């Protein structure tokens, strides 16, 4: 009898622990289905805040890659790119792989799997189909959930509530409408977060540290190929970006543009030159930084044209101009973190990630950065803008973070 009890004990304990987790925690799960890495990370930070405000554990989905020539997105497990442990300083997390293999059967039985989306929509296959979340329709939606063998039994539309749960009234509505006891898992067809990222959530970047492998590869590359001081530059100039930049409008933010124009355009309007700087601007801005730092080398990260021959010609081979031999976006970003100075693309969210890593990480050794094509102009000091900035600071403080002083970016210490 005793023996049977001892044999069964771990199973009962397992039940109790899983049951306990179920009741106490609640989970948020989502598909980072919009855009590529930089876009995905921005909505990731917002979703992390969403989960924290609702006091639910965030299930860390993998990132989605879109390999050239492949019809379907592929998944890259979260912990291959970032470490999991440091995230726990901000809030509870579990990887999707661990959640699916250890908890899902208990807290998210197949027949109870509901998917949350803003509002029902028509199917791409025509009006004959019912309107619904269409959560698995198309790429990357289908491949993402299929990878974990997830199907949904029902849809939930949450558009009336919105997802600004930093507002206590909105959070209270979520808690009332979807209590953890009835909805242990909130699974979203795409991130319940704003894009571009809300200013008050930028600081969450500090909890995202590169995986040991990414960090090691970046450090090895720097040690072998780059002499310090070195300037890191991001040249975003592929065909998709060139086309996108046609749509820049000086009155609206465009992808990550707020990082250089300021949230309230206090540093100037978005321009096409900031989106796709000309070769002469790139060379002029780079020369100025190389001179200022007395840099000995330059690291070029790009999705398309690395401008190696033009840059070598511009510097007359006086300094080393280097790129990585293989195209790994994560290692490239980690190398940019290690640069003595970074010149970023104002509007690319890929650049935005590198900038946030420098601005917000309390441990970052290298902080200085600038943007290609950004004229140094006086800060717009209209009273209305100063008030808006104060409001943003207040929101950020409530969200648990703080914007570092703006002068870090542009050296306008005395202006505000
Ligand atoms: O990261 P991301 O969302 O930034 O998408 P944007 C750009 C992708 O291009 C990256 C590759 O995730 C990388 O796969 N890429 C860009 C790079 N720059 C580099 C680089 O320096 N090195 C390497 N190795 N890869 C948005 C898209 O891009 O552009 C939107 O997310 C849309 O969906 C828009 O397509 C036009 O914000 O720059």
C-alpha cells in the first residue's frame, strides 16, 4: 500500500502543482504574426506589459522567420535568440515549448481552446465561409499554430475592450470579462499590443539579453575582425524598404521614426532621407563619427547593399570596413550593441532594437548613437510639447520604467 502511494505520489503532486498554477497564474499566449524580427520584438514588449498588468504568465512564442524562396514561415525558439531568465526580473514567463509539453494538456485542454481577436473578419476564401478570427488562415498564422498542433474550438472578440490595460479601468474590464478561473489561457491570433511600440514600454528592452551563443559569436567577431574604437552602422536598403520609404509622410510616424523625430516630432518631421539616406549622407555622417571617435574600424550591417567598395574608397582604406561573412541578423544586432558608436536607420524597427538596447540597458557599456540623415536642430520647445513629454514620462513611470533623458540621443542637454 505504502509502495503504491509512493509510486503515485509524483502524479498527484504533478496534478496539484499544475492545478495550482492554473488557478493562480493564468497565461497569455500569442502569435507574433506581424512583420519580421524588429516588428515582432516591438509587439513582444507591448504584450509582455499586457501580461504583467493582467498578472498572467507570458508564454514566450518563437520568433518567425521568412526564408527567401520558402512558402511558409519557420519558427525559431525564443531561447535560441534571447535568454529566458533575465525576463523574469520583469514578470513571469515560460517558453511555448515548455508550456505545450508540460502544462497545456492540463490548463488548456484541446476542446476548450479559444482564440482571441479584435473583431471577426471575412475569410480569404470568400463570403461563403463564416466570418471569424480566421486565426489559422494564411502565412504565418497557419504554420505558427500548426507547429504546436494547436486548433481552436471557438473565437472570442475583444475589440470593445481594447488592450490598453495600463489604464486601470481597461484592466478591470479584462479581469471581469475574462477571469482566470474561466479563461486560464488568453490565446491571441496576433499580439495584443500597439505597433509601433508605445513609448512607455520601450524600457522593457533591458530584460532581453542575447542568448549565450548569439553573444559569444558577436564577441568573437568583434575580437577577431574589429579594431577599437569602431563605429557600427545599419544600412536598411533592400527592395521592400525602398518601396516602403515612398510612403513616408512628414505628418505621421513611420515604423520606428519616433526614435529620431521624437514622439511629438520635437526633433523634426519624418523625411524620406531619414528612411532611405542617400549614399552621400551615409558617407558624410560616418566620416564625422569616425573623425570624432578616431575610429579604427567600421562594422556594416545590412539587409542588401553594404556599400563596401564605396566606403573603402571614401576612407581610402585608412580604416577597416567589415561585414559578417554570413548573414545572421541576431549576431549582427549583437555586434552593433558592442560598437563604440552606432549610426542607425531612423525608421527601421531592426535599427530600433539596436537603439533601445543601448538606451535602456543599465549594463550596456556602449550608449552613444545617432541616425543617418538626422540634422542637429534645436529641440522644439513649444509648451504643448513639453507638457506631452511630461505626460509620457508619467505614463512610463507608472508602467514601471523611465525614459532616459533625451539628451543621450542628440546632445541637446540645455535645450529642454
Ligand atoms: O526587423 P524588421 O521588422 O525591420 O524587418 P524593419 C527587416 C528584416 O530584414 C530583419 C532583415 O528582420 C532581417 O531579417 N534585415 C534588415 C537585416 N536589416 C538587416 C541587417 O542589417 N542585417 C541582417 N542580417 N538582416 C520592416 C518589416 O522592416 O520593413 C515590415 O518588418 C515591412 O514587415 C517593412 O516589410 C517594409 O522595420 O526594417
